C-alpha cells in the first residue's frame, strides 16, 4: 500500500478538531485576560498599567507576525508551522499559569503573553491554508464554518469562561488547562502529511520589513499604555513616539520598493479593500468595551469576575446564532448595507454602556442588552466585510491580502484594548482633570466609586469615536449594490 502523501490526503475530523483546539487556545483561553485582570494583578502584585500591556500584547504580537508567518508557512510547511504554534501555546500558557508573585512574575507573564500571541500568528494562517489544501466543496465549507466558530465563539465565551474559572478554581488553571488542550491538539495534528505552496523563484524573506514594523508597533503600544505613567511630554514618552515615527517611515520606504514585502501597499489602491480593512481594524478596536465594562463592574461595582463575566453571555450566543445571517444578508443586499447595519448595532451597544451614572442594578440590565447587541453587530459585519476585502484582491495577491486583513483584526483589538485601558487607568487613578463632568451628569448612588465610573465613561466614548470612524470608512469606500468584486 502506498503511503499517504499531500497529493492523496483528504482532511478528516481528527485534523480539523486538532486545529480548532489550537484556535481555541488563542481566542478562548488567552483572551480570558479581558475579564480576569483584577484577580491576576492582585495575585501577582503588579500595577494596572503593567497589566494593560500584558493584556494587549498578545494580540499585538499576533498581528505583527500573522502575515509573515503565513508566508513562511507556504515556504517551509503548514503542518510544521501549526505544530510550532502549539509549542508556543504550551510554553506561553505555562509561563502565565505558573508565574510567581512580584517582579519575576511580571517577566514570566509578559513572556508568556508574547508566546501566546506568536502561537496565534503561527496557527491561524497555516491552519486555514491546510483547510484550503485538504478539504474541498461542501466539506471545506463545513471545515471553515467550524474553524470560524472556534475563533468567533471562543472570543465570545472568553469573558464568561474566564470569570467562572477564576471564581471557582483560580485563574491559573485557565492557562494550565490551555497547555493541556494545546498538547492534545498537537497530538491530533501529528502525522498529517506536509503541505507547501509551489516555490517562488527569487523569494527572499523580508527581514528588514518585519523588524522595522515590529519596532514601530511595539513603540506605539508602549507609548499608548505607559504614556500617562511616564508623562505624555516626558523624554521617555517622546522618545517612544519618535521611535515609532522614524521606524514607521523606514518601514514604508522598505516595503514600497520590495517585491517580497510582507505588506503589499499596492493592495490599498483598491478603495473597497482599503475600506473593508480599515473598518475591520476599527471595529475590532471596540473590543476595548469588554475590558472597560469588566473593570468598572469589578472595581466600581464590587462584582466578582464570575458574575461580571455572566453578563457577556449574550455576546457569545448572538455572534454564534447570527453569523450565518450576515452571510445571507450579504447575498441579498451586498456587503455595504450589512456592514453598516453591524456598525450601527455595535454603536448602540457602546451607547448603552455609557450611562455609568446609573445605579448598579440598572446598569447591569443595560450591560446584558449591550453585550447581546455587540455580538449581533459583529455577526452582521463579519462575513460581508471579509467578502468585500477578499473579492477585490487579484489572484496572485490573495494570500498577502487576506493576511493583511486578518492582521488588521489582531492589531485593532490590541490597540483598542490598549487605548481603552490606558484612558480608564489614567482617569480612575486621578480623575481631577475630568471632575467637571459631575456638573453635567448626576452620578446617583455610591459616590466612592466616582473615579471608576467617570473613567469608564470616557474610555467608552473613545470606543464610540473609533466606531464612527469605521462607519465613515465604509460610507466613503464601499460601493452600493450587491457586487463589489474586482473586475
């Protein structure tokens, strides 16, 4: 009997569910930090400003490397990259779950979160490439649907799962279990024939592009999360900003004249693709509302992580229940209308969270409704936006363009969380500069938590601004009608 090769291999459920376990390790387990930050900070004896970086840096490193790792997977092997992703997930999860209290714990936490981000960058593009290579027809559609449910469903249940785990068995077990899940996934994928793309003549790895992009993004991230602590006009903060600008300009110059650039700027000549990608980045940035709401309810409302996480259950349910509805709306109306409708619904969900002046009971009801609407809006937006982006890519740039679009998701979430947490932490720590709001809005009930309530109001307002920018990008760039496909 001939051995199974990449040419004869057909994907099966063992491989598919192994891949999904890797997706869940990133989207479910790693994202629980959006809810369990207070518990982690208290246990590890770390400042909130440090925790802000630890929360957002996972999505940052995923976003930085997802495009280039996707390209490398085509070159060195997709199965190999998925397995390396599992290794990063196991190492990262154990570094976080076993982190000691104190400064050494902060180092362990940060390294672990970086490894978790790299895990997502290795697993997501390589696993999707395997789905395309080893499944076809209706079986491929089923595989993609299950993969998508692992990512979207995982992120939807992250806050709820994190709260339940932190309250009942301790937050560390979240990451220990994540390591076990990753090990099981690795064993399920093991033995799969390797899959590679045809070699590209003259291809060279874009090392300088990756390095300049990484320095730019990390400098911006530290500036956004630590600016208030350092002082926005301090030499350190201005140095970080200058570093981001200099390396950002260098990155643009390197990529503009590079045939092997991992970010192909010529893709943005297509306005529909540009609008879909920009709105994708901005809409994912509104993930910051989850962190803000969880901090407000736990620090300002004295809720447990479990009880606060339960309020997000509507987010998980609606995003899973309605994501196929977005697909049907795309087929009937084209991408523009459902993308806008999704943004409007997300905007309404943010507005419902902004009355932080209410009593806790009333605000809890608004939070339940808000998170359900948040999931509904994202479900309406997801498939039409992806279709608008990918259908406008030339065939020879489909992989690069898809990678950039996915990178926008991770970077949007990273910077959205960073901006939201920075605003919240800065005002909650010292709200003297915004106490004028008390003359405009009456905060009823407990007056000892005014700093947290005012901080959440301004952080949520920042998310609303990003949402309005996403709407504007769609209105300007995505044409009306059913078809936006590149001619």
